[in-house]
């Protein structure tokens, strides 16, 4: 995603990339391995299964692993970087992680048959960033506890939220693209890719600027102020989206792009009939939203202070995904008001039976098994299997399912636990197939 509520990032501008022969060799060998994996017939079969899932014609539940604690995963130096140039290290890391996932825990992941050259797009963001006190339990991890300092106290503070300005630095894109072509054109194609799926989440930002307790009280004490703040956030995202459109910087996400907090976006309904390959529009793509902080907020308040405002954003997209970590059981009544909703998050804290009953086969349930099993003192593969079998037994024949293992903050420095979970999950979901 472009935005980070915790900091403002200056644009990374590249005028020239000079790589040593050794760096070129390292990157080319990794690309050759990616090309080999991408050419496997299983890639096309997995794409077919993801498409059927998102078309609501699923053959079986699909499985994907995301948000991995990479600082705990290195084995036999498979993730150890060998380049020194900053651009090369970033690319090397992405390639090594992809190869690592495919080798150890592929599940239903798909490896593209081209290398992405991301457009050098920069946003000025929202003019306000979080101020926090932090507490760490693992200095190597980028996951830590935060205490937010309140920056939105009064209605006039809402003006601190600014409208983003979007810039495509074409010269940087050209330099990177030319470098990649020189390195890889005899190995696999290189394609320029603009902004694909946008992680739209106004409340993830507001709560960090407002304070959790303060915001919850203001839902009752100052509802007009809350509504005004949410509306301004939607304004900001909309202004930015209009710039993506005006500058022709969007790229399709009905492929192996992550959608919302779930799996891939393969679907036959997108990009749709109103599609010009030279100009991707929001209605050719997936949208999403969530309000994670509203875990214990009523359905009525969830609509009033979140989803009602989100509709202005969600209605612009071809299909949409809703939810993340907030339990949405008991809230299908408001979610069904979203006309293009296709996928709904089922967090570890949601009542699965209620979600199955209320959603039925009309939506894809994006079920998130709890990653807490990896943090236990002793790894119990039998328990992992029982948890997955319970999910599959409850959902079989009743709804369409993707199993997304995410938010994995730790595996206790035992990466083999995650490898084992992947094998168990694939055994469970494929168990009923002839």
C-alpha cells in the first residue's frame, strides 16, 4: 500500500543503477529459478481453482499464507542477501522470499510468468502521522506494542487531515525498467505495473490519531465530530483515487494480487465488459474496506460510523472485499447493503456457524485460522489438523471458502512449524477430492 499511518516516506528517486557483475549474476540466477517455477503447469491449474472460488463455483477451499515473520524464517542462508546496491537488495529480497515460499509452504500460491517493474508512484499521504510510545518483545521483529498519542482532540483538528497529491516519477520508472530488461529479458518478460489493489481502511488511521478510548467515547459523546472525520478520510482517499485515474496509473488485480486481507483476485467478472486495456478504471478492479477497531461495536453503529461512509468508495469498484480482524458475525445485515460485495473476512474471533448461516453460498468466506498455534511452547500438528478439519466439516457444501493464514507474528524461531501447517492444510482441503 502507498500509505503508512506511522510515518511519511520521501519518494525514492533513481537516476542510475550500477550493479557489479556478481550482483547481476545473483539476480539472474534467482530470476531463472522464478521462471522455472512460473512455467510449471500447476500455476495454471491453481489459477483456475482461484477463479472458480471467486466465481462462487468453488471446487475446494483454497489456502494461502501471508504476513510471515521473515526475521525468523532463514534456513541454510536461503534468505541471506548477497547484493549490496539498495535497489538490487530490495529486488533480491522479493525474489528470495518468493522462491522460499514456493519451496517450503506453497499452498495455493501462484508465481507470475513475468517480473514486475512497479511504477515509481508517490503520495504525499494525509498530512498527519501517528505519534507513539512503543514496547518491543523482539528487536528483530517489526511487530510491537504501541501507545498512541492523541492528535485529534477537537473538531477543528480534523483539518489536520490533508488531501493527498499523487506523482508518478517517470524517469525513475524508466531507469528501473531499462535495468530490469537488460538483466532479465532473455529469462522472462518484464512488465510495468501501476497501482493494483488499494488497502482502504479509514479507521486504521483515525484510531491512531484519535486514541482508542477517546474514539470509543466520542462515538457516543460527539457523533457529529466522528462522522465528519470519517467523511474527510473518505474524501482524501477519493481525491487520491481520482488522481490515479487521471494519470492512468491503475493496473488490474484480477490475478495473483492479494485482495483485502484475503487471497487472490482471479475472477471472470473482472475486468468486465467496460474495459479498455489502455486505461484501467476502478470498475475493472477489486475494492475493499474494514473497520477493525469496531470489533465490539454494534451493527447499527458500525453502519453509522463506518460502512455508511465507505459506500461512496466501495460503489466505484467492480467487486469488493470487506473486513479484516474484526468479527463480523451478526453484521451481515449491513454488509448485504454493499451491492458488489463478493468476499467477507472471518476473523479468528468470529462465530463461524453464524457466518456460514448468514452468508451461505452468496459470498466467499475468507476464513483466518488463529496463528497463535505457532507461538505455543510445543508444536502440536494434531491440534492444527483438528482445527482445520473442524472448519472444513462445518463449511463443506454450505459456502465457498478460502483459508488465509496471516498475522503470523512469531513461529518461535521454528520455521518448520509453518511448513508443516501448510502440508496439513493442503491435505485437509484436498482430502475430499477424488
